[in-house]
C-alpha cells in the first residue's frame, strides 16, 4: 500500500478532525458546525474559493491547478449523521443523545478535507477541482437540494467522484461496480383511519391493527407474486405504530417502509400495487386508508469508462490486487446518484477494519482508512487532470 507521502505525514491531523466530527454529529440540513469547520479548514489550506450555504448547509471549494486547462473534476463527500443513540463506547463518542455518525460520513468529510489539503499544496494538475461537501444524504434529499440551488450551474464539472467506507470488505480494498450499482428508493407512509372501541367489545370497532397486520402480509405479495424475479426489488415495512392502552382498540394505525429497486418499471409496479391493496382493504373493511409514496433516491449508475479509471487510480494507492471492478449490486441507496444523473462519474467503496455494520449504534470507523481515501481522491484528480495532457 502506497498512501501519498504528503498525506501520510498529516494522518494524525485527519484522525483528530474525524473524531471531533464524530463527537459532534449533526442531522441533515443542521450541519452548521460541521460546515463551518469545513469552510475554515479549506481557507486554512489555501483553497482558492470557498462557498457556503449551498443547498442549505453545503460547502463548495475550488482549487486551481498549476497547469492550464478548462476541465474540472468534482469530488463529493456527505456530512450528516443519523438519529441513533451511540453505543460504541469509544472515548470520542457522540456528545449529543439521539445523534450518531453511524454511517461514516464523518470519515467521508475528513477524507475529502485531506485531499483538499494535499491538492491545494501541490496543485500538480491542469484545470480545477470542485470539492463538494453535501448535507442531508440520509434520505432528506441533500443532493437534490444542492442541484436545485445551482450546484452544477455555478460550478460545472466534467466528471464526478465519490466514495463510501465499507466495514464488510477487507481493509484497503477498493471496489467499483460499473453501471447500475446501488438501488433507487421510494419511502412510503400509510395511515389507516378506523374506529376505536373498548378492547372487551371489539365488535364495535373497525380495528386498524387487524387491518394493518393484514396489509403488511399483503404487501409481501408485491415482490413474491407481482415483480419479475429477474428484476430485483425489496419491499420492507419498517414501522407500525398503533394504540396507547391495554384496554382500548385505537382509532388509527400508521405504517411506513421502503421500496428498493434497480428498474423504474418495477418501482412503478410496486407503487401501483401498494395503492391498489390499500384501496381494496379500505373498501373491504369500510375504513379510510391514505397513502403517501415519494421517491427519495435514484438508482446510482457508475459510468463504465470512469469506473475503470477510478480503479486504475486506486491501484496506485492500495496496490494492483486490492482495487478492482465487481458486479455485485447493493440494495442500499445513496443520493450521490442524483448528481451522477447530471454529471458522469463513479462511486467506490473502501474497506476498513471492523465487524459492526453501518447504521448500527455500535459502529466504529477505522481511522486507518482516512489517508487511503484522501489519497485515492487526490490521485483521481491528478490522473484525470494530468498536466502533460
């Protein structure tokens, strides 16, 4: 493994920055402290332009290379945390109950800062780099907000790169899936408005719990009996809320969940079937059932040529045997997909030590990944914006 020496020399600084972010997590569109530190660091590093407040709390920095050129490479990192109570036990654990960096976004932000520090110092490239620090990746539409706020109109990019830490892969392994790589996602909320009663006289009710449990079972048929088996889709009910007492049948119940897909027509099919099932149960039980379905993530599609380029750049950092393309698709979602619908690019995953999965209250990011990710980011810039070209 050959981390860029200049980056290796300030690896301890990156660890300190990351652990500070971790101790002070902020949820989507609330990343004011994080964004402020990012902007201050970029100025300290000598980044040519620093723009704050894009898409709410987003930050964009511009670094111009020594060589002449009109091309620009974009690098993106997300900044938000999750609404989780931390149970990791690390000394720098979250100081805010109910908030935790359980997905590694503190690391993503830090890795991009590391690349920024190196690139601003060396500038051994032609053209410019856009450093994109995005808010609200965790299902709140931060990428779409930045795009709507003129991200690529104000800072046009020719190509775009992002990355994610991966505790499920061996340390230092970098992988890219060309083409459709991560699922799109629709979130849904369903409210059943029934009629409550005394629990000893349920015949006087129109029980939303019975109707809701029936609906949960029926929703599973969307995948097993409606969707083509060659076009994967995942439908999960993740919330079911009803009732407040032992002896009361409640008036209403609410359900929520998500649909993950790789083909738009399958997502549309799932949307239609959910609405039809709700309408049918509404008629059958004589209750009102309201449905809210909203697309939150697009399918993330990596440009095949740029995927190969990303892997080649990563090989220079982690070694020829540790960076490669894979065919595995992930049913998880990532709103970097929205940016890739505007600008071609690629998204890689970088393995690190640890056995606890993402989005778990005991998750711990391995800080050894920080100089690796920063070096991969820096090398793709020097590869794509070579001064010789």
